[in-house]
C-alpha cells in the first residue's frame, strides 16, 4: 500500500462523521503509541493496546469545569452507559481514595484494580473497535493490520488460542512513527470536538483540550526545577551558560512530537528553550542527553519522587530512539541560537 493511500484511509477514520464513541480514535492513538514504544515490532498485544487506552481515559474521567464555572461529567460515547469508562472511573476513584497521584503508584498499589480495568478495556476493544476500525462502508479494507477475528469475539477466547495480538501490515509500524506527530493533533482535535458535542458544552479551545490530553506548558513545581538545575550544576543543558533567574524547563523531545512529561525528557535551560522550540536537538545534545540518562537515572528518579512528578525512563528512551531512528536525511537539527545542522539520516541512540 502506498503512503498516500495509507494516509488517506487514516484521515477517513479520524474525520468520520458518524462516530458514536471516541473508541476508534483511542485505538488509533494507542497503535501510534505502541509503534513508537516498540520500534521494529509488528506484533502488538491486545493487552498493551488496552493499557494505552486506559492510560488516556484515566486522565480524562475527572469532572471538567467550564469557563462559566459549571461542572461537567465528560462523555466519550453517545450511549448513556459505557463499560470501558465505568471501569476507568472506578480505578480513578480508588486511586483518589488511596491518595495515589501517578500511574506507576496505581499499577503497584492497586495492582488488582488496575488489572481488572485493563481487562475490561481489552475485552471491549477486542469485541468492537479493533474489528471495526478498518471497515470502510460495509466492507473491511485492511490498511493497518490483518483482521484475525470477527466482531463480538472475546479477549479470553483469543488468549486461549494464542491470538491476542494485532499484526501490523508490512511497513505500517514505521509509517505510524513518522506520521504520528502529524496525526496525533488531528486525532485530539476531533476527539475534543466529539466530547464537547456529546457533553453539551462549548469546545473552549485549549482549556478542554488541555483537560483531555495535557498541556505542553505545564506548571512545573519548584522542587523539580531546583533538582534539574542541581543535576546540571547550575548550567543550561544546551549552551552550558550559568542559569540565572529565568530558568525554563524544556521537553528534550518536543511535546508536539510525542507528549511526554516524564522527568527523563525534561532539562533545565535558559533562552535556548525558546530558540530550540519544537525542533529536534543536534546529535551533540542527543549524546549529552543519553549520557545523563545512563549516568544520572537514579538521581532523576529521586528528583521526580521529591517533586511528586512522573518518572518513566523506558518510555522516554523508546520515544527518543524511535524519533531519531526515523530521521530523514536533510532534517534540520538545532545546534544553538539560529544555527542548525542537517541530519545525515537515522541516528542510533
């Protein structure tokens, strides 16, 4: 299948006008995420897809306060009841009752509740969105993965037969990694519009979007900034100049490419943060990031714990590897100020 045809069919899914739930958008987002986190793999366990969907919905189930101060329970489906959302809400409520703030804590301290929620999401997605995602009109037209079971199949029956995996078609994983930064914003725009429509609220631009998917310019707590500055011995990660009052926290791999607030993806910087913007950093900066990742991993985890922040080294490294491993020759990589260098091609991390 040509890249143009793959993109056309992806856009058809994203822009579908008769959607009655955000499930297909959640599934497509999970596939993009899975491809980036396991570059080179074409088989994706349905349990991994379910976990990714759960993580996204877990952020979205808290009530939303609109501009006029009214409180809304956001709807992800036109039906009044959703087994998936109910399972996520129960996990969210249990986490709040236990005072748990991070996904890692939920997975450890509410292990059984987390497993039950993932299982509910998996069974629902195996039965419906996965078999139906590639249906164009009334006929299945495989363009992402080869369908291996009919609508209504249970996850338990697939697991008994060892068929609980999606096998991506040749070349699809690489294309999803490359197209992901372009597709994800489109997915989020349509997702937010659906939720706003079904919830009876105005879209409110960035406020609702930020509630659903997070925001690049998060309020980084003072202990996080202080910890990053100390790890960098008081110097800008990029240019090495002493950090003064205006310390900025930068996403090393830009949020616009892959949203990742884990501390491993954060660096303290001066105005270099603004100059770098959403560009990929030059290989010299990449080497420095990898050195810090290898040598200061324990320190980063400690800073995150002290600031109540997220640490996810596996995800951070996988996303950096996927992104730089698919860099096209000639891609401008930011060096300093207004200076760029052209990439020679894929970069090993």
